[in-house]
C-alpha cells in the first residue's frame, strides 16, 4: 500500500502523522499504516482527540533524564548535574514541572523564546537554553515517551562582543598584586594561562603524563570541542611547570594533576579580590577567560597565521579565530601604504 502524503514511516517501523487544520499542526504516531490513515482522516474532519504517549513523562522528568545521560557521556572531569540546575529551573518554572511533554506545543515553545528574549539575556544564553530543552524533549521522543517530534526554536545569531585582553601593564600589575599578597602559586597559574591560551578546565585537568619538559610540548586530550591538540611551551610556561614539579618533589606521579596544589574556588575568590584592588571592579569582562583572549591576541599580533592560531587555541572553526584578525597591525599598515601610493600615483 502506498503511504499517503503527511504520513511517514519511522525507523522503528511505526508511522508518524503530521497535518494542519485551522492553522494548527497536529501530530500523532501509530503502529500500523491503516491506523495512521484513520487518524489522519480524524485530524482532517476535526474528530481527532490526541492521546498522551503510553509512557509519557513530564518536562521535569525529561530534563533529569537528559542531564544524567549527558553527564555520563561527558569526558570532562568537571561535568556534573549541578551545572544544569539554573537552566532546568528556568525551563520548569515557565512550563510547569509537572507538564507532560505532549502538552508542550510549538506555540508554547515560541512563547518561551519570547519570554527569554524579554530577560535581556545574551543570544548565546538563549541558544543554549533552547538546545537543552530540545535535546531533553527529543531524547524522550526517540524513546517513545512523547508522541510527536518536538519543535525547535530558531537559532539566534551570536553577537560579536568585545574581546577583552590584558595590556602589558595590566598583566604586570596583576602579577605584582598576586605575588605581594603571597599568592605566588596563583601568579604562576595566571602566567600559564596567558602563555598557553588554555581553557580554565584544560589547565586544571592537565596531568604530568601529558607534559614533556624535554621537548617542551603539552598534550591536551580533554577539550571543549572533543578534539585533542598539542602546543609548544614558551620559556615562561616551561619555567612555571618546572616550579610546579619542584613543589611536588618525589611525591609526583604521572597521573597527578599539574596544578593539584591549587584550589579552583579559592583562586576564583582571589581573582575577585585582585580585580577590586586594581580598580577594575566594574569591568565585567575582566575575567579568567580574558587571559585566553590575551594569548590569542598576542599570537595574532606577532604575525602568526590564523590557521596556526586556530590549532593552538583549539578553536572548532576558523571563523572563531578570525574574530581576532583586526589585531593584525601589519595588514593595516600595508593597507594605508597602498592608499598612500594610489594617491601619489594619481597626483
């Protein structure tokens, strides 16, 4: 029997029905093609009554299941369910924790998008929230815990925000404050971030087995984009690692973390104290990630080609690296020279 328009057979052998009536999209799933044809007829004549999936779950249950699976699949040592608490609360507060997935229509999802847009959140935050909601619902759909494939919010374009990097003076004052305050370990970590451009968790998770002081290479296996990379140590990064090795002494094991002697939370609190002491309390962009921006900016400023910078920083796409291309002064100098030569030749 030929499958009519509006009915598709799923990979599990069941049939999905989708049609429009009075401007509303109707969805259902049946076990047989005959049932699917009958349901579509009911949809068109207005007699269709949508039923919940036999094992339908609530949005709160779907989010909990999704987060557990995502944490279990993660390769990061710092991934835990608590990182999703705020996102899950925002979603359940809007839809209602006990709302069944089949009751969350495309119209309600669009209203949720409007709600987030009114919160003055960054587009990246809204996109991330949208991804969590969709993935949680889609996971449930693929496990037949809701009847229709969920709608997805429109992806918003990301703003090309300010790239906050440290000047030489800011770097000097920060290092000086940390050392004068007795936080020499933190000043070393500060320098290591600038010299390597590593992400926060990449450095804190770095193990001695991935450090080769002889060849001056650092291998980074657990990355944000799940793509391993190797970077070369600068002399200063090499000095930092040598000091860390001397601090551990004979107790050091290849499985030990290089910066195991540094407490992440205390380092974060010290950063805030440093920022306030340096008169930057109102500079919201003066955060740890600014050290990574500083490394990338300096690589570009020295004339390193963008493809190499991309590989060094571990960017997933060249477009991310190209955001720093306006820091290439020689290109600007060349452009000015060409304009000047053109004016001279026209004279």
